[in-house]
C-alpha cells in the first residue's frame, strides 16, 4: 500500500476520533465508525435470467455495476445468472435464506409462496409501466409489497420494467376464444390464471427453456417479453404468429429483492445507494425497451416473415371478463391479496380517469387521423 495513502487513512481516523472525543464521544467509537465506513462488503446477486441476456440479464448486470461504482467499491456485487449458483426459479428462496444477498427476477414467479406478490409484476388489463411505478412509489404499493415480503426476510425494490409486452407467439391463428381451448401456453402469474379460466393450459417455464419447449411442441404458444427480447431468443424460428397487445402484462415491473438481514447491516449511505441504483435501473430498462422494440419488430416482420396479428376484439373482451373474475376470486381467497387488490384497484380507477384526458387524449390527438 502507498505510504501516503496509509498515513492519510491513519490521519483521518485520528482526526475523526479527536473530534468525537471533544464532543463527548470516545476514541474507540470514532475509530469503529471510520473502520466500518471503509469496510469492503461483497454481495452475491442471483437472477432468473440467462447470462448477459439483453434487457433483463444486462439490466441485472448494470444494477450490480452501478452499486459497486456508486459505493466507490465499498459494496461489490457479483452477478450469478440463472443456473450458475441456483436454478432460475429458486432466486426467492436463495435470497430469503441468505445464500445470496440480492436477487433479480419478477415477483409473479412467487405466487405459490405469496399470492399477493403477483400484483407487483403485472396484472392483466392493469397498470402500465408509468402507472405501476407511480402506484408503488407514490400510491402506497411499496408499503404493501414490503408487508408481503416481510415474513420472508426480504426487502423488495423495483429494478426494471419492460413496458407493454406482446401477446405472444402461437403456432396457429387465434380467431376466437375457442382457439384457446386446450392450448398449452407458457404464461406465468395472473395472466396464466386468466388463460386457464378461458380454457387454456398455463405452463410456467424460465426464459432459458422456452425456445426448446415451443420448438418441440411441449407447448403450443408462449409469451415472453416483446420484440427486443423475443428476437434475441430466436422465437420466430419456432412459431410464426405474433399477437398483440400484451393484455396479460401491460407494464411488467422487474424486482430486486434484498436479504433484510444483510441490508440492515449496511451503513445508511450504502442502503441509500442500493435503493437509488435500483430505482435508476427501473427507468433505464424501460428506456431501453422503448428505444429498441420497434426496430426489432421490423426485423422480425421484414426479415423473418413473422405474421403480426392483433387479437380479435371479442377475444380481448372475453379475456377481460375472465381477468376480472380471476382478481375477485384471488381477493376472496387470500386476505393479503384482498388488501393489495383494494389499493391497486383504487389507484387504477384514479389514474385511468386522469390519463383519459392526459396521456390517452394526447396520443389520440397526436396519432389520430
């Protein structure tokens, strides 16, 4: 170590200690505080995504990098992609028990552990990206999310958003609700429950298994994210019909859950860095998907001959009815879900009223004939 650096650190410890002693503190306390400030902490982050996968995987990598750099190297976060340390759908348990200090995933994967968690990723015919972020951070959503995760020793943070997703890839055309009968489709969360109520068979698969399942006929259809991610996965090689809109995920919020014990042990400034970096990651991912989706869609349609299709209006209406029934049934069966749903529904009504004369009215004026 450089002598100047060594003497500088010693001088800093001495100066801080002397100051606190003069104010009635102790030299030992002052030294301990400075040493804790200078301590290097190493964290592991496990993810549900394939290594370096565009958008989702790189979003986790960027979050870890930003925390490390913003902390000046005091908090180093190393990312482990799906399967490198734990399987993709065991991220929740790994962070809960402390195998890793952080995770990057989507809350709806944990519906078997906490049904109410699904509300914090996406709700069919629910909130857009802008709206769900507003609900979580300014509409009471975060307090409820923390309550849902508290029994698991976890702190939830948003850490990305895909925006409105696509309706999915199908190996046949969807002309009516009858075409969903017996359809095996990869669709997690509340969307999967709506699909089931409509006659389909939801299958929950991690991203890395989707292409093979679709190509081999293990599933008949799949939703994933949108053109940017779907092009990277090569899903156009396994199915040609690409439907919109993504009724099931209108603004999918990604999460970074943190082990509460590990978080509470951090100095206050590092806690703030973790929270701030996650909030920044939320906006950055949404910006990335918004910027790149249309170019990817053009590539899919013009170079790979993908058949772009809108869902028929009567199909969307039937799915909307099934969605409402699904939400009401969930609220009736689970006390925490009822509490979260009440907040969610109230916020959706308020923000819809405002957006009818703001966002929606402006876009109609800008893009209408």
